[in-house]
C-alpha cells in the first residue's frame, strides 16, 4: 500500500499559499492510495496548544478545489473551537473526496496509515460521512483517533446536539427574553444525526419545529416521529421562525440568504456557517443574534477530548453545558461594543493561543 503525501514545508503545490482560506497552516497533506481509492486532504492548522484534533469529513466534492477550500476553513475553525472550549488541543481536519461507494475497510485503513505518517500532529474523529464503524477501522492501525466504540463515550454527535440545545436556550434568553423554548418556533436546516437531535430537544421543550434536508427519507422519518412542518432546503432560512438552526454544511449565512432571514436568533450545529466574516456584521446590522458556530457546536469535540475526565454521559453533559455561560459572556461583550459575536469569540480564542505561545 502506498500513501503519497505532499504540501509539507517546501513541498507545497503552487496556489495553496495564495489560497484565500490559507491561514498560516502548519501543514496541508494530500494522501492517495490507488488500491482502496483513497483521495484525501489532511490540514493541520495550528498545534500551539497541543496536537490538532478534528474529524474526517467524507463528501462527494464537485472538485478538488472545493475540497481544499473546505479543509482549510474547517481546520482553522477547529483551532478556534478547541481553544474557545478550553481544550489543550490544536486545530486540524481531514476531507475524503468520495464517489459514494468508497467507505470500505481498506480505505479507512489506508487513511489510518496517512494519519500515522503525521506522527501524532493530527488526531482524527468522525464527521459528516464518517461514522462509528469508520473510526473503529481507523483505530485498528492508529492510536491517533478519538470517539471509538472501544474507548471513551463513543459517538460524539449527541453531545454536539446537547451543546447546541444549551446554547440555543442561552441565545433565546439573551435576544428574546425567553427562559425556555416553549412557544417558540425553531427552523432546523439539516436533520442528520445532530440536526435531528437538536429538533427533538427543542420539541421536548415545547417548541414548534420546521425542518428541511436534501434527503427526503430523513425529513420523512423525523416528520413522522413528531409533528414538524416540512419545507424545502431553498426556503428553510426564510420561514417565519424565532430561531434558525443551521445544521447542514457551511456557508448558509451569506449576502443572498441574510436579507430573507426572519428569525431573531441563529443557533445551529453546522461548521463555517458564515460564508465570509463580513456576514457576521450583516446579521448584527439586522438585529439577529448569531451564536458563533465554533463555540456552540463544540460539545462533540469536548466529549472526545475529555472522555477520560468526564467518563459518564451525565458528567459530560454537565461539562458541555458550560457552553451556555460562555456564549452568554460573548453576547454581553458584543452588546458592550467589542464587535460582532463572531469577532468576540475569535478574539478570545486567539488570546488563549497567544498565551500558549
């Protein structure tokens, strides 16, 4: 089996250093294995606070350029996420360019070898398109993986959803004066493992739910589970709702969608919800409270990073629940003139990184 890696030190193909999403990344590694069909990019953004922890996303990218953009943005976001969550970990991410039929044990083992070649600089975990079976295969030949069924708390998605739920309530309290979600309408964009749980928790708190997803079967299953209004993915952002919860892929908040948003609060699980940093200012100008994605969705990474210290589900939920207080502080600082909520959260993460250096 042959794994080819590039883009380390002086081995960087032209165009990467000048890429608009390149942010001083420590390493960007292209990995391939002809036998299994693996085509992956692993980006290590920063290791100031510790090894770079971030999941492996498997997706049918339209192009290599699209995959590179995604991994650069996601890895940088993981640096901020881990720093903001108080973890002694850096930021990294992996993406696999998928054809839809490539999630074989051989491919995961090839990916495991690629991870091993980084010598511990990058720790992988599950993400979109990468489930429990995948991380278990990776763990057969690599120690640089978290969230396996054999150790820790396993699947991190319930803790991601719990953190979003706690953060959503903190945002509703701050922007709407609502102590609970009872009587509010929550629009959930994307009902995968995390999005579905976010919808269920909001429903259990008494909220009315609107859902959308590109997968009709996922929408139908959740709608049959409880009373939820179903709309198309093209209109979910513009429905009449109190809270919009982006829980699909990134870039949903942009100059094309922001003018149509009717919700007063945005609190969801997706990474890189803002297409550009300027979109945070656009939301603020419209009076929409935005819960920075890398803070509110950090429950999953907390669960895999601190599984040894908070070994029971209840203890971990209590630790993840601290995100509500962190977000409330960010909202207050933004109200006090320190910038958008996104800028405040980034500044606090950068301050921790600076202290680490």
